[in-house]
C-alpha cells in the first residue's frame, strides 16, 4: 500500500500509513488485528465467528482479530486495502492508482 511502513511496537509488528496503525500482529503469530468499521466488524463476526472476533481493547473502534489460517487470500487482501483506506489521508487514497509509489502500469 502506498506510504505504508512496518514498525515494531509493543513487541508486535504494526503496519502504518503516515504514523497511523491499520494492522498489527505478532511476528510468528497466527492472528492479526485489522482496522475496520463497526458495521464491517459486526458483519464479519456474524458471517464467520471461527475466523473473526472483536479485538480486545480496540474492538469498540471496529478493530477485528483474524485467524490467518482460516482466511481466504482475496478476503485478506480486501480487508487490508480497506483498513489502509480508512487510515490514510483522503488525498493519498484519492490519488490515481497508477501514480501511487510501487505500482506499475501495463507495458512498464
């Protein structure tokens, strides 16, 4: 994700955009916490309570705990993208896809 960085905090790996956390987990862990909306959190937990749970402490803000071994790759990618978009400044989110750092356009 554009301008995303990885930083260790509290003994966990955190993923941030402009200093704000959008995902975190233990380096060798099987569960991660991902930022979500309260509506998304409720829907995911209802849809699959074996994979998703309300995160301790940050759950009141919409964060979810995700068991990685149960997560489909496409859904995981969508959750991370949504978490990044909820966290990044609007002007960064609204930049054209091809102009984002680290992205390639067809033919390059």
